[in-house]
């Protein structure tokens, strides 16, 4: 049995298909199937039941999954300990987060990390925050950056930054110059929304539902930039993080719709070596902002 076979097995279960797992792992589907067949032969049991394109774990597969995740965690803990024995921070770290952090916060942080720790490399996986949490839980990434909505008891959490969610329009929108608005004043206008799994959308919808407000949704988009560009084009009212604000966006003065949220670093429990990397990431974010205030 090879450790890579364990990793492949976990990835197939997580992705739900050999094809998607092979793509994520950078393998061909036949090569991945061969490795799993070898693993099944060595264990003397089938690991998956195949129902057309749908996969289901066998009893042996379920037992292996529980042990395999622990084994993967132990291996990562070993790597963390070895890395931690050196003074310098080294190695490759995979970070998963949502679109706002990936586009507007991480670039400056990772530039600071690259300058201070030249032997460290990062891979950034962008997705909705629930997918980010699951990626950390399954060991697909080492570090996640989540909101408090995605808290999980199997993860360690450390506060990172605070954020505000703002209703915004383009300068050409009829409401752009209003000094004060109520939620009811927005009833005749269309909205540009994020997809249903978006943390921003869930936060905004909770505010609207509590006020019995039903928005007219003109568009649903997946990316932060797509929402911003659509709002800038005058296609409707959108909601974005205050970190995304630019000269083409006007924040609407609607106190009922302004919301705050907290972002947290997260990592699997039993991975103390991650603390050094997270310390370094946090410092790389703080220091540039301190320097900016001094200029």
C-alpha cells in the first residue's frame, strides 16, 4: 500500500467521481482507476459501489475512510513538526477562501510572505465559504479563511479581520445621490445577487426576510468581479464587501441593509505546525497597513 493511494481514495470520495478526482489530482482516469484497483486487491475488498455515475462507499470503504483521514492528518502533523524544527518557514501551503479575500486581501499578504519567506509557496483555491470549510476538513488544503457562519467543531479558528457588507449602485443609478433611504424605498429597483451559496447573499437575505422585503433579482453571479462590473454598468443594486469599494461604486445609505461579519483563519485540529504559517500570514497583512498609515 502506498500513501498516495490513500490520498487518491479520499479525493475520489470527496469529489464523488473518478473523473473529477482524476482532474483534481492531475491524473488520467485510467491511471487513477488502476491505483484504486491495486489498493482494493491488497485490502481484499471493494471500496466503492458504482451506481451508474454515482459512487457509494462499501462497508470496507467507510471503515477505510475514517482511518485514512486520520492517517492523512498524522502525516501532515509529521510534516509540520519537521518543518517546525527549522527556524525558517518553508514548504507549500494550500489556502482556500472566498472571492473577496482571494481577490482583495490575499495578493498583498502573499507578496509580503514571498519577500520575507522565499522558501514558502502558496496555492490559493477560490470557492464559496462552505466549500472552503469542507476543503480544510477533508485535508484538500491546509488553511482556510472563513466567516463565523461556517464554524465547525473539528477546526481551530483564529480571528483575522472584520468586514462590512454594503449595498452599492453605480453613479448613474437613480438612487445614487440619495442622502437617506429605507429598505422599502428599494422595492421598485432590480438587484444583482451572488449565487445562493454565497455568504454575502445569505447575510443580506436574512436582513431582508426579517423585514418581509422581497427583492426583484435581475441577475445571479458567482464571482465578486462579475457582481461589481454589473453594478458599475447600472444593472442593479448589489452587495459587496467594503474592501471591494472603488470610485465607480456608490454606497447606499440604508442602515437596515448594512451588515458586518468576521473572517477567521481555520485549520484542522491536531495541526499545531499551522500556527507558525498563520502567524506569518497575519503579520504580512498587518505590516503593510501600518506602513501605509505612516506615509
